[in-house]
C-alpha cells in the first residue's frame, strides 16, 4: 500500500495467481464529507468469461464497545445500516455495470459458536437475514461479469452521520456525484493543501521532500477539526491491553503543532491550542491523556506510591511543552488576538502551576512521571521543558506588558537552569543524569530524552555540557546493527527483540540526534550528519511513508504502533531546522566568505 503522490488517497495492488485475479484499489476519506470511499478495478487474467463476487464485512464497535448495536438492511436503498444512539453508518456501492449490492447478511458476532457473517460468505452465498441487534456485524457482496482478459470497476462507500436522515442524504449525494469525482476532489484538495506557499524545499533531496510532504499529510489525518491530535490510529494494541493509542497526549500534540507552525500551517496548529484551552484543568495542568471529545482518557498513572503517599498523577512535561509550543506559535505568526483568547488558561494558569510545583529546597520541579510513563522522579527532560515553559510565559508577560510577572518567571527559569547544573549534571561523567530519584540519588542511565537540554534551549547545542551528554547518547544508544538508529535508553525492555543492543531504534530518538547535529553545524558540510539521519528515517519508513514508533533492530520491521504521529512531527521539525540552518550558513558565507564559521547561535 502507498499513498498517491501528495494526497491522502491510497493505492493498493493485490494479485492471486491461482484465481487469475488482480485488484487495484484507491481509497480515502473525503476532505469535507463524512464519507469513506473506495474504487476497485478487478482484472480478469484468464481467457474465459467469469462471474466474480466481492465480499465486504463490517465489524463496528460503535462508541467503542460491541453491545447495543443494530445492523439492518434498508430495502428502499438496497443498503446496510449500522447504528447506535447518534452514530449511523450506511454501506452501499455500485458496479461499473450499474448493479448495486448483490446479497447481504446481518448477524451476531463474538459469541461462542457465532463468529459473524464473514463465515456465511465462505460458500459464496449470503443468507439475507435483514436485521440483527446486540453484538452484530454484516457482510455484503457485489457480482461482476468479467469478459476474458478484461476488467470491471466497483465503487463502494460508507456514509457516516448522526441520524438516519444524515446518511441517507449522503448516500444520495454520492450516487449523484459519483465516487470517481469525489476521490478526485479529495486528491486535488490535499495536493493543494500540502503545497501551500511557504518553505522553499528546492535544496532538499527528492526523498526528503517526498517524506516531508507525506508526513504533513499523515499528521493531518490524525487530527479532527476539533483540534484533538491522537497519538496513533493503530488498533493492534487492543489484543494486548484492550486499549489503543487513539488518545491525545498533550506532549505529542504540542510537538505536532510546533511542526505545523514551522512548516507554515498555523491554522491547523491553532485548532490544537484551542483544544488545550478547553481541556486544561482549573489548577493549570493537563491530565495524562484525553479522548478526542475532550474527556479525560484512561490512565495508569497512580495517585499514590507504594508507600501510600499521595502524588499528582501527571507528567508535568505535558503542561510545560504546550506552553513552550504556544510561544513558538506566536513567535512565528504574531497572532496576538488568538493568544489573547487563550492567555488566561494556557499561559497564566499553566505558569502559576509550574511555579507552585517547584521544590523550594532544590529549585527544581517536584517529582512527576517521566515522558515514557514508567517512573516517577525529577527528570532532566521534564526540568528542561519546565524551564522552556517559564521562559515562554515570561516572554508572553513582556508582550502583555506585565513586568512583575515577567521578572518572577524569568527569575524562576534561571533558578531552574542553575539547579540543573547543581543537581542533574555529573561533572565526573561530563554529562547530565537522566533523573534525580525520589531518594535523592542520580539515575545515570543514558536516555535519549537527555536531548531535551538543547531541544528546549536550556543550553546551546554546542555547550560543553550538551556536547558531553549527546556524545554519550550517540555512543551508547546507537543500535550497532545494519539497521542502526537510536534506542530510547539503555536496556529498554519495551518490545525488546535482542539483548545485544541497548534497545530498539525509535524514530523520534534518532531524529533528536539529527537535530543536535543540525543545531551545532557551523559549515554546510557539517550538516551532512543530520541529513544522513533524515535519510535513515525515510529509508526505514514503510512503503506507504508511514513511520511507526520503533523498528526491529535486526530486520527493520515496524514494532509497536504505526503510524506514530509524533515520529512524523519530529521528521518535519528536523527538516525545517535543517532548512533554517542551511539558509543561515549560506547567507553568512555569502557575506563573510566560504571559509567562515557561522556563529553557533544566530
């Protein structure tokens, strides 16, 4: 499977030599209608006339569960409708020969002895039971007459709505307009969207440009118009823990919004900040994760520790990174009227919480869960994010001419920066610790998240404290196989494949290393190390362009969820940083001469 160039319409080819059938498929979701569209071209590779039937099964879990659903046949429209409360799905289609659904069946599923109607299709005939309720599914078939060595076309669609009238009207519209036209509209819309005027991509290799555009499109597919950006739409995790990644982690969302801002898509990022403004608690922090409707999502962050002591079940970096990303949004687009609408909650409330959460003994944030959702402590990553957030809030206070707040926030940020050297930097090992544990000891595990010390601009990428830290990350976490890439941290056991490497290579961790090489480059030739890692990401993405969370260190096969929209955001961000640094160096050299070294910070 692959996406057609610069669109969210896919293209798939499937062949079966024994059956003598090849099927080419294009499918997508319309850019503004709530309709899933599919076009199939069925090729007869045989020398004889044939009747061919195609079957489509529908196993919905409406509202996320499998009870209380209805599946019914609508005889007036010759279609199947699934519904529960305010969610309706109408299934319909037509062949190029003008024939609609040939046979249908509704039935009960996921009950011992009642697997579902897909079993009914195995003999090529469907029983025609017109309605089922409870835990239900449905199957429909279409029949085609295929001449020798020829092909026929089948169009199939699912119309979605909040009531029966919605889906019936959509069905009528699809029949009037045609799936072919609706797919063309969708292709043209996304091609125009991804090619908006903005960044000059001409200096990039073709592979990088292609992946950059595919990443923007894939990221947009993970966000609805309400602003919620889910982490992944992969449902494979259901078989492991009966839950998915289809939630909004504010950290992931903020990085994705920042990537859109860098690429010039501020209208999209603004939707995310509006979602944040709606969901932030009255105390100024974000919960672990959220559903796309803004309700609080499932969580495994406990509010008490093993000794029964109360703790706040949050990842503090999620709150901090949203504030940091909001400043970067304003810095790029200067949309003061929008900022004024979210200022009280996303800036004032959030920064007050961050200030209150500082431990007066150390000057560092109090313990919270780490970004990997595994441990509680005071982590270099989280501390770096809080520093960046307080600087962002101070900058906003300056914009709104609140000098007292600006001074308080700036002072707190500088205090955190100094405390990082005191408590988190290990001068003997010339690098930062991963964390201060709850017992006060340093956790010296080498973790890719140590990249936060320069990603959040606490220290310059060429500062000696960053150099030592990132050298350790590159030396110890680079996966020493033919696949390569950067592992999350030493001895990472999550989906671990081999104990011969530190862990599986992650896209985001590898791209953080790319950003470090880019940020510290002072000559054009020094950008090559970062560019090579961008090539690594394009090489190990799937043929569709999709980047997952991590890959097998021996085979390069995707592991865990795929796509992970944060992976695509890090790719887009790294490309934008590469372009900016390339242009800075080129401009400086044009003035000072070819042999001049560009200042590290411009």
